[in-house]
C-alpha cells in the first residue's frame, strides 16, 4: 500500500450534548473521515448541521463523546490539555467571527507573538525576541498586511484585514493542518474572494492541509479538492469536488446544488426542499433525510442507510442514490 | 468631578493630619485632657464645664470655640474633636482603602480561577462563597473581630497585637470577598466562551497565561468600578465595627469610635457624633458617585469602539 498516511482521521466520532429531562442532542452523530496531506476538504451543510462542532472536535477544542481522532496517526481523543499542548502548533484553526477571535485589549504584534512565545522553536530552544520579530514581519508579508499593523489594536482593522490577522496567527506556529470554520461567511463578497484566494495561495506556498467549513457552495467549489456534505450531524455524501457538486448522488446534495442561484434567463426553477431541518434532539428514524426527501420510499423511514462507496472515491449514504 | 474633588480634599486633609493637626490644636488628640484648660480671648476656660442644668450637676466638654484650638469642641475625654476627626479619618480611610484593595485582589483571584477552571474548582469555590454570603456581613465581621481582638495573634515570626489596624483590614476584606467575586466570576464565565479564548487554547497557550493576558485585561472595567464601591462598603463596615469597639482600639481613633464617644453626649454636644457621621456620609456618597462616573466613562469608551 503506497497510500500516504492521513493527516487527520476521524473514526465514528460523536458529540452528544445532554439536555434536561433525559434528552440528548446529537450534534455530531458518528462521523468517519480521512484528511489526506495537501488536500482541501470542504465541509458543507446547512447551519445547525454540526459542521462547526465537528471542526472544533477535530482539534479537540470541544470534547468528543465517543469515537477516535487521530492526528498524523496519533490518537489525540483522550489526551489531556497539557499533553495536547505540544501538538497544538501543528493543527490550527481560523475562526468565523474575525472580531471575536482577537482579544480587543492586545496589540496585533502581541497576539501573533503569543504562540511563538509559548512554544519553543523546532530545535527545542526558546525563541528569542529577534527571531519572533522577524517571524512577525514574515507573517504580515505572507497575508499581505503592512508591518505597521503590528503596533495597532484589532479595532483599527476592517473585517477582511482582521481575518488576514487571524490567518496569520494560525500560521504563526507553522501548522500542518488548518481547520477554517466558515472563515469567509462573515465577509462581503469581494473580500471573500480575496480571502479564499489567500487560502489557496498559502496552501501552495506552505504545503498546508485544510479542512474548510462552509455553507456557501460557490466558495467550496472554488477552493476544495474534496467535499463532504453533512446533514443532521452525519456525512451523507463525500467525494471529489467536481463529482459531488456536478453529479450529486444524494438527493440532499442535489437540492443544495440546485439552490445555488444561476445567472441564466429562463433557467428551470430549482427543486427546493420543503420544511425545516428536523431537530437533532428528535432525529427521525431511518434515513435522517427522509422527512424532506422528494424521492423517499417506505424503506427510507425504517432503515438507516450506511455511507457506502458508489464508485472509488465517491461515497453516499442513500438507499436510492441518484444516477 | 465634584465628588472626586471632595474625596480628594477629605483624603488629603486626613492623611496629612500628622503634619499640621498639632499646630492647629495645640493638644494631644490621644491623651485624656479632662482637667485641662485653654485660653480663649484672654480668659482661661476649663475644658470640662459644669452642665447648665439648675443644680449644675455633671460636666460637659467644651463646645465649638470658633478658634483654631478646639474648633469643634472637645469629646468626653477633653480631647480636641477636630484633631481626632482628622486622625480618625486617617485610620478610617486607610483601613477601608486597604481592605478594598485586599478584597479586590482576593476576589479577582477567586473569581477568575472559579470562572475559568469551572468544574470542581468552581463548585468548591462558589459553595464557599455562598456559605460566606449566607452569613450577614456585620454578624460575620463582629464574630470574627471578637475572636481576633480578644487575643494576640501569632503568625510565624509576626505578632499581631489586638490593637493592630491589620485586624479590621483583614476582617473587612474577607467579609466582602463574595460580594466582589461573584460579579467577577460572572464576567469570566462569559469571557471563557469568547472566541479569542478558544483561539488562545487552540494555540496551546497555558491556562494561567490565558487568565492573566486574555481575561484580566478584559475585566479591568469591572475591577475599576468595583474598587470605589468596595471602599464605600468597607468604610461603613469599619465604622460599624469601631462603633462596637471591635475595630480600631482606643486610644486610636476612627470615625466609628468618635461616633461611639459622641453617643453619650448626644443631648449636650451632638456635634461629637454628628460630624464624623457626616464625614462618613460624604465619603461614601463621593465614592459611589466616583464609581458611577468611572463606569460611565469606561463603558462609553468601549461603546464607541
């Protein structure tokens, strides 16, 4: 087997929140996933489907109820915060809310230097002030901000600039894996494009691996090499971006792609889903999508479909996949 | 602004008392002077004067003289009320300020640790606070002082005498810790959920460093506004304890002990009790207004951001 080892592997990961009166909310409901080196995995789904929770679980920023998380082959599921700390530099996160993710009371230079001050250099020695300063300038150049920005506070920047700062901070400890949790959904469209291009550019220059959480298919189509579609805490379809988005096998993916507005006069009206996403507290029995599926049949309400390979590299969780 | 000015004036007047009070009063504010006399307008006047009841029974201290010496009259021991007021204010302000600072430090520590660590640590700390909270403040302080004032306290090489000012400082600080720790813990609980704290965790920053560098600066507004409020509370507590002879011990003075002196003279020389009472009211009022102003000023700045 000459397959490269996955950077991140999830095995049947679940995240359940206990609610009062014995109820439980299954935010992440049995997800298995592999992220290969150099790939950009787009994680898409409606809001509330558990994609952000999954992103946080991947980096152990949220506790996992059951299942396993392997980072570069090492099980990190039950590592204590202290033991996890030396691994933190290798896996980083870019947050959705660029304002909330930056401490308003600290200067940009301080914020970016924090991971460098806390973690020793790769040779095991503590970084000197000079090397940290040099690295900060390097980072600012990398994300396209002037070095003068280091002396300012977060409120002095626009949303797009703040997201650049967040990216720079995530890159400061030279990570191998970056989980970006809806990094562009809070930005306006022209800035979105810049940030997405920055992500793509940085990946090429630094050889990064991304997990890119988004609900905007256009963004995912532009950047992701592989797409995983989530619905109610589980992956319903997963495969190469072009495969999944141009020839969706799962009715839910089909509905998602159909909902993207097309600038074509006289285009047929999109197939729209009726109703709301069922509550993850009372998940429907059988297929989790059958309550809204236009192709649902009797079996779908009884038996839960497993994620199976439709063809190599394209998996779908549906009894009756679309042709 | 006016409140700040008044506060500054009273504080300076009291703290600088040792430098000028003697030159004004020409008598020792700590020594009994029952048999003494002063010269007013060329006449020698006894400090303790017969009451003006028909039988001239009993003696009352001299009233306000309108001169530098015994400006506000004397207390029951024939000591200069004005001078004692200054020295007493010194103690009162010193104790309340130190107690407020000490209390704030302890409460910040407890609040941040409880709020940030959560889980068992939070449960234990919060329950201890709840128990302290359940006991009425003054009752708690009084019982503590009775234990501590009645004997010398040995802390390793240090011996705390029963008349040490540190005793009321410790007691008052301890008693108000839950009152300050609770709002601080609340702020920290909210901040712990903030994305920048998660970001710091994802960067692998150790917990203590997050508490000091990320949480502390963001609760400074709360701390700054709590400070003067705590000092006002501490001043009231100190006066109450001293009034009950459980705080500052004779011959030292505080506004509370002066009020106690004045209690017996309330019909003949009401000023002895009223003037320190007014001083307490003025300082507490000023501190509250200052706290309000600070909050508005700091919130306003954050709102504009």
